[in-house]
C-alpha cells in the first residue's frame, strides 16, 4: 500500500509536498511547477492536509515522477548492480 510508504500533503492553494520512502524520492509542487526538493517550512506545512486516498497518492506520485524524470528505483536493481 502506498499510504504506508508515501507521505503526501497538500495545501488549500494546491501546493504539494511529497516523500516516497521506498527510494527516498522527494518533490514539491509550488507556483505551478514540480521541483525535486522539499521547499516548504514546518510553519507552512501546518496548513497542509495529509492525503491518505490511495488513488490520489498514485496519481500525484506518477505526475511528480514523470515531470521530474525520476521513475521508482527498484530495490532489486540496486542489489543486482552491487553483486
């Protein structure tokens, strides 16, 4: 379940902060653009809502990864490279 491994928060202004612990992917959506960084302060994040809807998480995560060119890095790939 993505709800257990992805943290998605959204503001009323449609700003987004996203963290996928599976491969430590981070992204923020601010001013209409995705960036590969966490750009919001703890103070700002107090006004964000935690999103727990699985389909919404999948949609936003796919959008962010596509926009930033960062597909999910499979753990099995990392193990194969190091062997």
